[in-house]
């Protein structure tokens, strides 16, 4: 059994015409100990998908269809009590833009300890303190700084505190939503390396969200790329960025759209046009308007996510038609 199995998930927000689907039929699986990256341009539904896992979606949103099985339990069917039991202790979230969410008048040590005290009554005060110091060291902050305040830390160090906090109740899955976006390039690489090493050290599963696919290539075991509420392509990093390569025209464009944070890259090639307005009815492939290689059927037929072998799957008519040869 996979740790997380999302099947045909549909999540909507209300609009003037009724509702629109920010997540529109997504399948995503995460294995125990697996580090999965989720990429896609801003507004494609990454945060909505992530927040649906521990049921932290805004009140006015709606899970209209699909299931989310975490450790064999459907989180969409849990009541508040059931959700309290899994949040922090089973699944924790590093929220997008949370870098400045630390309480300025509370020491970082007590902020890391707080979730343990609130969510895990079986842990004594001494154990919580010891765990806090261990976590600080694990995220690269000397433990003697536990009594310092957030303003005494740089942005990168504050992000390390947020990561320690997310690990405080020893969850099985950590969801990190754009954890490096606000940081400088050097610090970005360090935080990615840290997340990877913590994932291995504590045998965590990790869902790392970034609009920049190239940062995921160097960190994740597997990547999924979303476009306009759907998964365009997913597969093991070793295939998508290695032997086989990215197959979906959108994945290929996304890879060329950002400078690589670890290597100098000469050309940054933006993707012309804009993602579709999700609130209008979609027909055909959502990327068709911006796609250089679109076929006539792409304008009318929605492509299914098709397995092309090696656990890589792609939602593209052209790839499906040319499938012989890529396996
Ligand atoms: N709280 C919200 N209320 C209404 N619409 C939202 C809300 N959050 C996101 N959306 C809309 O849902 C779509 C997906 O957004 P989001 O999940 O934040 O994407 P991403 O994280 O990939 O940038 C966008 O069209 C966005 O405007
Ligand atoms: Mg987001």
C-alpha cells in the first residue's frame, strides 16, 4: 500500500457562474520514504491539491469528487477529531509564504516545541525540549540558539526553523509548498539539500512544490507536472530528466523557462501566452493554445494520462500517437 493515494480528485472554488475546478481529476501517489516534486506555473492548482491532503482547504472550497487515501484512511471522510489526529503527527505542511509567519516575540525553541505540546500529549516536557534541540541541529542551527528570537535569523535560517517545526511531531509526510521561492539562489540550494537529507534521515515522505521544475530535478525521486488543474506528466526523475526525457511539450517548455539554480544557463526561454482561465469551460487539451506541436484533435479531445512505461505517464495526444519507440 502506498502512503498516499489520490484518485480522480476534483476540488472547486465558487465563482459567479457557480464553481470552477482548480484541481480537475488528479491522480497522485506517494510511497513511504519517497520524495516527490510537484511543478507547474502559478495558478495551476498545486497549493489547492496540497491543502486537500490534510483537509486544510479554505471553507468555501469543495472536494467535488475523488478520494485521498493516507495510510489506508480516506482523509476526505474524516471528521474534525479524525483530522486533528493526523495533522502534525502524520502530515505536516510548510505553507507557501510562511517564512514570516514566526511569532516575533516568542523564542524559536518554544515555537518548535509548541506543536509537540499541543498535538502529542504522550511526550513529556523534557522529551519535547530534547527533541527540539535535536531538530535544530538536524536542520543546521546550533542548539544553543533555541532561546533566540526570529529577527536574529536570516531568511534561510528562519526557513530552517519552519522545517524543524514541521518535523516536530515526527510526521510520515511533509508537504513543503514553495519553501525556497523567497530565498536567494545559494540558500535555495542549501534548503533543497537539507530537505533531501532530512527525508533520508527520518525516512519521511515529502511533497515538494515549486513552480521551477529544474530545482525538483536535482532533489526528488519522482516529479509530477500540473497544468491548469490536471497532471500533464509524471515519472521518476531518472527518466524524466535522464534516459527518456520529458515527453509532454509543456514539461519541455517549463524546463527551459527558468535559470538553473546550480549551473549557469545561457538562455531562459519563457513560454508564450498564459495558462487558460480555469473559470471558463475547458475543451480539449488545456495546453493546446500554447503548444508548438498541437494536433487538430488537441483542440477538442482531452488527453488521458497514459503510462508510457517505467512508471512515467503523459497526457498528450502526440506522445500517445508516437508511443512506440519511447518505451
Ligand atoms: N482561497 C481561494 N479562493 C478562491 N480561489 C482560489 C483560492 N485559492 C486558489 N484559488 C484559485 O484556484 C486556482 C489554483 O490556485 P492555487 O492552488 O493557489 O495554484 P498554485 O499553487 O499552483 O499557484 C487559481 O485559479 C486560483 O486563483
Ligand atoms: Mg501555490
